């Protein structure tokens, strides 16, 4: 019998969408989002919180001009321009401090792109 895994309490979504060179809209992968994704994965493992925090690679999160785009649920916090250097602060504040926002990375309130 397969053991039941609990649902994650927190989910970190990282956009890994990649558009071809010369596309009208930018995308997150060419800006380095795979590296951001792996940094989140590595640090979640090192912090020992894998049983409650899931890091998920996604397609376009509809804020392409602002990427790299990251969203953290259930807090509904959206971050713009995320780099590997921002990962630790997001984990320490938003994940470990239960939804505290990293204000300097706040996504502007713009329509979906
Ligand atoms: S390509 Fe990342 S938000 Fe659209």
C-alpha cells in the first residue's frame, strides 16, 4: 500500500516559460528561472521543510514583462524580477515567517499579459 503524503501547506510557483528568441514578449527562462527554481528546491531541502513546502515549475504566470515571476500560495504573494540572490529572503520571510511579504519584490498591480 502506498503511504498517503500530506498536501503541501505552502507552494512556490516559479515560471519556467521559454519563448523563442525574437518573440514580441519576453519570458522567464532566458532570464535564468531554471537556476532560481533549483535554488528554491535546494534550500527547501537544506532547511528540512520539504514535507510542507512544494516548489513547482510552471508555464507562463502572465506577468512576462516583470519576470522572473514567482508566486507563493496560500498567501497569494506575487514577486517580480526574482533572482537567485532573492531566494533566501523569500524563504526566510514569506515561507518561514508565515506569509510576510518581501516588499521590494512586490509585483505591480497590472493586468495579466
Ligand atoms: S513568461 Fe514568465 S510570466 Fe510569462
